[in-house]
C-alpha cells in the first residue's frame, strides 16, 4: 500500500510530484480550505479565483490540476473538492471527516503512477489525520493480481502501466504527537485489512473456494496471534450443520465453517461477528438467469468483512474479545444439490423447508449464528450480501440494519454513520413471519415476496440464542461497485461494513456500546 508519513514541512520546499489542497463551495464561489495557505500565498492570494476560472466550484469529488507556482519543488497542484464550506450556522468548527476521506481518496486515485504526493488538506486534530489517511490508503487501492504475465507477478506497473501512488506526506500532521501518530497507525491497520477484504472479494471463484478462503484465514491467524478452527465437510456432518452442508452439497468444492478468535487478557465483553461466505452463487437448482450471476463471486463479502474486522481488532490490540464466524460454501447445481422441497435439519435442531435454493445465504448464516450463540457473547452482528430486495429498498450505496433490540440497532446504525458507511435502520415486522410457516417443517426459507429483505432478517432471528443482542447488516447494495470509482471507493469489491464492525469493537472495548 501507499506509504504514509506525517510532516511539518512547508509545501513550497517539499520534493514531490504534486501538492494536494482542498477547495470548498463558499457562498460567493470556491474557497481555498485551511492547510493550503502557503500555496494560496504563492498565487498572491488569488488561488480561489484561478480555480474558479478553470471551472472549479469546490463540489465534492471535483478535481482540478494546475501548474505549481514559481519556487515550488513540486511541479503540480491538485485541488480536490470538499463540498460545502462549514459555517457557524451548521454548528461545525471544521470539515466533516467523511468529506476529508472522500477528497483524499479522489486525489490518491488521480495520482496513480506518481512517486510521492504531499496532502495539504485541513488538519485540525487526530480525527482529520485518521480520515485523510484512510482516504489515501483506500483511494489508492487497485487489484492487479491477474493482469500481466506470470513473470510480472508483484509488479503493478508492468501489469497496468501505472502503479498506485507510492508515498504520501500529510502536511500539518505532527510526527511527534502521540494522538496524531495513533490516528495514523489506526488508519493503516484498518485500511490494510479492508483492502485485504477487497482483494478477497475481487478474487475469481476458481481461486477462492471455501477451502482456499479457510487457508487464507489460517495464515492470517498465525501471523497475528489468533486462534482458528476450521470445520471441514466431515466435521460439519458430525456436528449436524445441515444448513451449510445443504448449500454446499451441489459443489465439488466442499464447504467450511471457520472460527477466528481474538482474545484480550483484560477484556470484559465479547462480540461475535458472523459472515456469509458464498464463494460463488449460481442460485443452485433455482438457477440465476443470465445477467444476474456475473458478479456472484462477491457473495462472500460478508465473510470477508468479518475476517478483516477480527484481524484489525487484533492489530489494534482492542480490549475486547472478538470471534469471527465465516460460513463458507459454493452454491452450485448438480445431482447432489439441495432441491426446492427438500427439508434440512439445522445445527440448532430446527428443520427448514427449502423453497428456493437461491435463498441460500440465510441457511449458512443460520448454522453459524447458532454456533456463535452457544458461546453466549454480549452481542452478535452478522454481515451478508443477502437480498436483492434490500438493494431495491436502499439502492447500491446503503446497507440495511435490522436487529432484535431497538437500542442495539440504533447503536450499530450510529457506528456506521460515524465511520462514513451509509446505513439505514430497518424494521422486522412481526406480520411477515407468518409467511414462512411450513406444513412440513419448522420454518421455510422463503416468505412473502414484498419486504423480502425484512423476511430474511426475520428468518435469521430464529437462530439467535435467547437473550443475546443481535443485528443483521444486509450489504447487498454497497458490497460490490459495478459502476465507476467514486470518492475512496473503487470499482469491484468495496470492503463494506469492515469499518462499522471495527468501530463496534472499539466502542465495546471503551464501554460505550450497551
């Protein structure tokens, strides 16, 4: 990843390929943001006017390049939009962390191929340092593992012609300030793990089957001092994990259930994260139509998020116990695949009538949720690309939050908003539960068509242990970006929910989550 440093150097004398500054939308036109005073001075205080002449307005995501003024060692100034200028009427003292994060991401991506850039964005404390750092590291991300020849392995420039931004200096960051250094270190740990999740999501399914994913988790556990347990198909059969086995039964690649545990000696709370890990989803016997399966390698995004969050918690040394459960299977049609009409006996002992084999995520999650419940954690959060219905409801950039406790749902939603992951609280209407009644089993895996995302949440609730706070994040929309990159979000796997899970772990460690 891009190497980050904190610097108190002045912009004019810094050797770099570019100086990045912020520009905001003011009442009378573009306004040069704090941090760029030395640059503005070199333009005789007329930089805002120059930018306006070039068409800049300060709008979020806008980027304008112009030659650096005489005397600068960097040849280029890159002005990136921060959106509306904060004002007293908003009750804001500085720029929003998400605005800084997005602006830094836009600039980092635009500087692909550059050796070094200096970021002179507004820094008014450690929060800004962390936000800008995350934006740079996430915005500079690229997935090039499968480009170029085998001889080019590890050489990004040989693969696509341009390597990601190699180095970034955060001007205004204080290298000797403990809070600033801590914010930078946190941003690096979280961003590296989030980018690891993106790599997993982007990997082709012929290279990332359940066994391969489990192997990656085992390697990470060894590297970061985590405990790991992998249940293969024999162990799953012996344990009675009918949901995971049923979904994975049609594939030549056998399913796995991975338990990844981080423990802190002083922890008083225990969080369990559960991730849907369908490494490829064909729909099974209820086969997806053409046009709906080309991106289904991303159906393990929930497991990738859980995996990344547990490792990040370990790297940050959070004073909380965190267990990640990765429910891994490949959903394929074959003579051994589960059929519509089959009844599965789940790990909890409940029976499920399978009415649609493309509603498979809830089946693997059900087994993992019950397994997580047996340890009686203080709270469980599951993450899944679960329903197209949630995308219809909330679009492609917002995930839904459901829960069995209103206060916990609010806490999860607020954590997501705090870290810049758009989310929305969703209900679990009791009247929708009746639609899953089955004449031959305890419950069916399908219910009413309308409100399908809520129906899926109600199904999952059936497999959460009594008295345990639980939340369900349906990330079907934001997990995989099929359009162009924006802000610090690339095309392809996004790593949605990683930062929310990490923040929940931090809040729990601090005693601020329930």
